[in-house]
C-alpha cells in the first residue's frame, strides 16, 4: 500500500513580503494639490488605478514629505496645483527635487455647474485633469506660464509701478472730490507745488489742513514713481520702436516673459486678449468683441503704445490702414481701430523680437536707448 504526503509550500516571511512590496515600484504617481495658506489637500492616482482618498496636510513641509514618499514608491511623480496668491514657490521646490510639476489656471466651471465645491473635490478634479492631460488631451489643463525668479522680480517691479500710479490717482480723486464739495471746482494735480500755492489762496484753512494729510502722501508717491521710471529706463537696453518709451518696453517684456514661448501670431495676440469672441456652428459664423482673456496689463500697455505710434510713426502700415477712422468723429470706430492696430502691433513686435522679420520689413523706425 502506497502512502502519499502533501508538502505545504513555504510561506514568505513578513520581511520578504515587505521587501517585495518595496521593490515593486509604480511607473507613475499623479498628485493633484489644492493649495491654501492654512492647509493642503492632495489626491493621488497610481498608474491606471482609481483616485485614492484625499489627504490633508497642515503645512507645506508636510506636503513635501508626502511627495518625497511618492518618489520612493514610483519611478515618476507628477504634481499639479492651481496658480494663486501663494505664487510659484511650491513649484520651484518640487522641480528642485526632480518632481515634474505643472501650474494651471483656476477653473471652477464644473463645480459651479454641479453647485458643489470643496477642497477635496478640487484636489480630485485636478488629479483627473492631469491624467487626461498626460494622455493626450492638451485642453484638459489650462497651464499657467511659470516665470523664472529673475522674470518674476522684473514683473513685480513693473506691477508695483502701476499700483503706485493707481494709488496716486485714487488719493488725488479723493482730494478733488473734497474741493468740489466745497464749491472750489475741479483741480488737476492739486497737490503739486504750483497748483497748491494757488489753491492755498482760495481754500479755507480747515480744508487745507485736511488736504495737507494727503499732500504729504502724494509727494512720496510722486517720488517713488519717478524712481521706478528711472530704474526702468536704466534696465531697458537695445533698440526699440520710436514712440515706445523705456518704461513701456520694460513693462511689455516683463509681462510677456519670453517671446519664444509663442509659436504663432494667434497665441501672442490671445495673450493680450485682442482676439474676437466667436459663437459659430455649422454654416453660421458669428464674431463679436474681443475676448479680453490673457494679461490685462499687457493690453493696457499695447493700447498706450498705439496712440504713441499714431503720433510718432504715421508711416506704420496698420496706422495708415486706419488713419481715416482715427481722424473721424466716431469714438466707437476709433476704439475698434485702436484695438485692430494694437493686435497687429503686438504680433509685429513678436516677429521683431524673435527675428522673423526686420524693422525695415515692418516699416518701423527704431531708436537706441
């Protein structure tokens, strides 16, 4: 009689299981982060799996430790978060560690449509959009332009100049409103020494004391604005079109960041928001006013340049094309003409900066700083 015995397969020990789990790395971990001052929410997607539970972190350091752990578990880690008031410091810290990071523009259209929005939903939505983007849907994530530290410093200097000018306008309007309320009429630049001396002979003493508080502040603002303009003139080098001031040239460059980022004229025009809106379907085409997307400061700079181009470079082709409209009495048509010239101007400046065309081909007169 033959007896058969069954032998149990050797069971793996706990250490062996732990080591095997460590060696089995995922190919790619996707992390969508909802970033706030007092908290960070992160959702993770491993390879083709489902989006996991959203983790909550109290500080940026805790989030960085979490992402470092993901690096140990996967061959590649990709992170995305929305641009906001916290800037790009998180982006720079992540890229310094070898993590592929994207910064996208905020988009709450789906949350508004469903009437449900919270940080966890945002984190999961970002992870899903990142997965679609990496798999070929380039419209899934509206990526933001991330400046270098030097570019960001120049842009902050440019925007601070504009903020100082706006603050001066605001305080000047408050003082002018006070003068109007007392029957003294409207005074342009009432805080400047020459106008202030004239005003001192007309206004009562109590009103002058109220205005003097703002005069001191406005004088400081005038001084800071002059210093900012002088610094911009020193930083602007190389030839520029006649009529384009050093300050405008510096501000334009600081907002564009890098002309080579844009591969065609449509993209650079869209950056200024000077492309027509459209609502077309089938055989019906309907185009309306400009979209005003992109960078509002860039659109303002271009519009200011257009009026100076009309004055200093009347031979410029777009100016000649719209010359009759600019001389006409219709303000609405003038506005459309300025927008059309501005759209062509930023495209021509892009062509000039990237070497696609020369100043002679564009009929532009150049001057040296």
